[in-house]
C-alpha cells in the first residue's frame, strides 16, 4: 500500500479531505467542535467533540453524502493569514482551537486559516485549490480517542477516511483493506475457534480455546526440542514476585508504568511479574559457578503481565497476560559473540521452518552522547555493538541500525513484522545486559580463581506464544501446516447409513497413529460437511464411500483444492505421518 503521508500530492489531497469531512460534520452536527485532523500512512482522520451525539459506523454514509454535496459546491479553498490575537478572538468559543493557538510557537505570530464556503479551519496547509477535486474518497471507520491521547481527558470521536485522485486507486485501496480484514487474526481466531475474550475476565486477557491450545502446545514442543538440543535448561517459576525483587532488578524504578499494581498478602507485597529475568537471576545465584560451566542457559515458557493501554490491546498480538518463550543466557564476556551468533542462528532457523520471509532485523544501539541514559563504559559498548554487527554480517542479514534505541542496560536486536492491520510489532528479541548481573551480584570463578561478573543475554525467539500465534494465523490466513492444525484429518462418510462403519474404522486407525482426527457423523448432507471442512481449513478431508470401503482405500481432498485422490489406507497413513514428523509447510 502506498504511504499517503509521504506522498506530497496524496498528503495534500487527504488533508483537504479531512477539512471536507469537518465541513460536512459541521453541517449535520452544528455544535461539533474539532481537535486535529492529520494525514496518516493510510489516509486521514479527524478527532471531533460531538457533545452527546455518538456517531456509529452506519452514520458514515450520511456524512459521506454531505461531503459529496460540499464537494459538488466546488468552492475554492482559500488561505488567510491572521495574527495570533485575531485568531484567539475568532475561535474564542472553541476551547480546542484556543488550546492549539496558545500552544503555538512564540515566534509564530501569523496564523493561517483555510476557508471553503461556510467553513473555516485553522491549518498550516497546504491544500488543493477547490473542493471539487475531492471526489474519490471513502470514510472507513469511527472510534473513540482521548483528547491528546490521555485517558484522563474527554473521549472524542475519531473518524477515519481516505482520498485518491482517481477511482481506480481508491478501489484498490478498499480492496486491500478488505483483504487485510479477512486476514486479521482476530477474525480468523473467532472463525476457527482459536481464542475468545470476555469482559468478565478482562481486556487483553484472551482465553485459548481447545483449537488454540493445540497450536500453542505444538509451538511449545517445537521450540522446547530445539532449545534442549542447544543446551538450554528449562525451569518453572511463579508469575508473581515481591516488590523487593523488582526493586533489586530495577524494574520498580524503570518499568513501573507497565506493571500491574502491587497487592499485599500478610507481610509480603507482591506484584504480577512483567518479566522473568529476576527469577532466573536468582536461579543462577542459587549455586556457585565456574568459568567452565558457562554459558548457562535458563529457559522458561513464562506468564507475564503488563499494563498495556486499553486502546492498544489487540487479540493475541498485544495482550496484558502473555506467555514468553523466554531464556536468559549467562555468558562470559569473551562468549558474547559466539552465543549471540547461536541465538541469531536459531531465529533464522525457526523463521525458515515456518516459511517466514517478510521480516526486518533492527539493531538498537546507544546514543554515544547520552551519558545519562547509557552507563559510561565505551569499551564495553563498542565491543558488544561491534560483535552484534559482525554476527549479522556473517549471516548476511539485512538490518537497520537504530541509534539511541538501545535499552539503558545494553544493545539489542529485534525482529519486526507487519500485521494484517496496524503498525509493525516485534516478534523475536535478543538483548545484551551488563547491568542486571551486577544488581543481583552474580558471579563465576575464572581460571585464576577470581570472582567475575557474567553478562546476561535476554532472548525470546517467538517473542510470546500469543503474538507469534497471531502472526502465524495471519501469514497462513488460518490454513496452518498439517503439524500445527488443530484438526488434521476430517473423516466424512458418503452416507451415514452405509459407510459409517468403515469411516469409524479409519478414524480409530488414525487416532491410534496419534493423528488429530475428527469423524463427522452428523446427519447432514455430504456437500454441507465438505464445505464446512473447507471453512474450518482442515488440511485433509477424507470422503469414504463404497469404492473406498471395498478397496481398503481412502479418498482425500486437500484444503483449498478441488480434486480428490484415492490411495490405500496404509499409504495415506505413511504420507501424513511423514508430513507431520517433518513439519512440512503447505505447498
Ligand atoms: C526476552 N526480559 C526480556 C526477555 O528475557 C523481555 O521481556 N523482553 S521484551 O520486553 O522485549 O518482551 C519479549 C517479547 O514479548 C517481545 O519481543 C514481544 O515479541 C513480546 N511482547 C511484548 N509485549 C507484548 C504484549 N503486550 N503482548 C504480546 N506479546 C508481547
Ligand atoms: Zn529478560
């Protein structure tokens, strides 16, 4: 999709269209007051205070009709410049404009306004010359938005739209939106019964349904095996810790706004943990370590709780209760490069296994001049940052460097992906940490018998199971590879009366093979059952009738395909067992 904000002409057009929207809203709701109406990557929006009126999706059509009328009026869009004091008196009844004008730069004494017919708005511009140029637009949605993004302020209504200079581009844009909506994991998650949310449990706290639980378990098994083979040791630790634990780690001072409030139990004050690092530091510190034992890799599939703004939570992608595929690697300084290389190798390996190609590496480095945020040890930072670069270059990975974006405790590498709807998110992360080991007074004994401090590498390959599942559902549009599919084989007798016995026999055989199989014994038409099998995106649908029964074969149809293949039962079992074992991707 073209970035409208960065395209000069489209930016101007969309900005003008935001004014057209405001003009139409003013006609229909004369008391409406306007906050800001910026251009964004995929169109524009306007934040509006409508008093007690609430605009719903179905009202957008009416507003669009009014916009068309204003457009047909073909009014010139005229710029005026006025003094700050004139502007203040002109908009004296509008607290939003007064707020904007008063916050304008001291030097900015001339303020520009744009007028089209009966409507004037405060604006820097530029705009198109005439409203008749605003023809190919569409209002897309309406949502609530706190004034200035602060939840303590009034909730305004935000109307989104988009405008092009020709109908074809608008059409293509709308089609892309439709496709993205169909790919949105929240829709797929609902259609395929993967997860649900409920107000009684709370925002950002999804419940994984049986189908989702199977996917998650498969992901756990997959990554657990990989990590075991790389020498990781897995642990279980509680999802709470005392406030003192998080004071020791520094989270209480630096991460508090992302944490749930604490709770008192007897004499102890607990907090739901936002991260697992402190628990793993204590596990490391539980024993003495020699330089020979390092690296020690402590892994956990660990539940964490974070306060995410209610407007930001999104399906499984951004939750308040998540499960990280976490590990903390305790390494000697001379092992940083080698260990980091293994983590990047694992990330590449996993993405290949899932057939993921569309992702970006982002290397976050310190801002060398910011001695306040970043602890002052240039040699340590330089060596670490260079090691990370070297590894990425060795693998031939493309990456962007983001100076000043490192955490205060060390540089990091993130993998970013673009969801169907909304801005980019981070999946995998790998972060070097020079500080936490010091805060927990961690040590190992070096070859001279002296105490040294290890370095910690925080890493999460999937990120969280939640976010990774969201992403995989969108990438595959819900048609998961066989090994991940909640139901792998759907057995349908052609006729319940004559073929149920054979269908049951096949079903039992597959069950014994540990295949996730379903027998559709409902009293429904064959065509209906087959259609549903497609809707549920089941990889293999078996259709069993006389021919199959007599020849001890099965006829199967692959998801998304029209033709049916008939093969002996044993051959079918071998085929799917191999496909599952090799975790084959869909062709
Ligand atoms: C890797 N302490 C480290 C850990 O050892 C840590 O917590 N890093 S993190 O803050 O970056 O989180 C790890 C991963 O969790 C992120 O890369 C991201 O993929 C995922 N994640 C973060 N916040 C959320 C959220 N609200 N919902 C779902 N997944 C999230
Ligand atoms: Zn960590």
